[in-house]
C-alpha cells in the first residue's frame, strides 16, 4: 500500500502545508507548472531516519508544464507513464478531460488506457471517471497563488495493488 500526494500549478509558490498534508505520503506527484527547482528540492527533503540510519526520502515524480523551462524541462519529461503498485499511471500537465483529451495524449489514452490519468493546467480541481476507457482522471487544481482559481487544492489517495481508495481533497485556505 502506498499513500500518494498529488499537486499541480505551484508556480514558484511554497507553502509549508504541502509537506504537512503529505507527511504520511510515500510519493508526491507534481503535475507541472512547478516554475522553480526549489519547490522540487523542498518536496524531496528527508523527513526522518530509517532503522538502518539512512534518511527517509519520498519519491517525487513530476512532469514539466507550459510555464516550466530550463533545469525543470531538462529533468522532467512532458509525459510520464509508470506503474504504482498494480496501477498504470499516465501524467501530463495539459491533458484534457474524459471525452475531451488533449491531442498530445489522446492516442495513448485510447490505444493503451492507464488506470489513472493525472493532469493539471486548468487550475480547476476535478476528479472524474471515464466509463468508456475505465480511467480515473484527477486534476488536483492549483496549489500556488498565480492564476484565476479561488481555492488552492491538493489531493491525497492510497493505492494498494490495483485498488485506489481514500481519495481526499485538501483545501488550503
């Protein structure tokens, strides 16, 4: 079982509550528009010690967004696909929504649908199930200050084998 924290559109803004809410998470996934390496470095900070004396660190996965450049673009791909537990995950900053996927991912979505699709960009929190493809789509909204959103949001969920559960929407007041 893994606890996952999902964040997007931080736009160089750091809030200590990110780590507070992701404290129990094994992995943090950032869906783009990070805008500075300091955000990634803070998400990757050690958070204690293992029994063998080594530092505990979370896995941080990210994709670059349309506002990311330089080092972020060199380090992170635009599209990331991997397996978490038994769940195939696809993440892209600009990805669209069920029935209206972005042309950059629509081929992958229909040829080989993942179980979980994560995108950002819109700054609008959405959790939708695509019945046609059998895909859970999550857009965690925006965690930063820049943009038109009225609420800053994060997502936390658990994955155990092929099961996704305990999805929580966290609102940062």
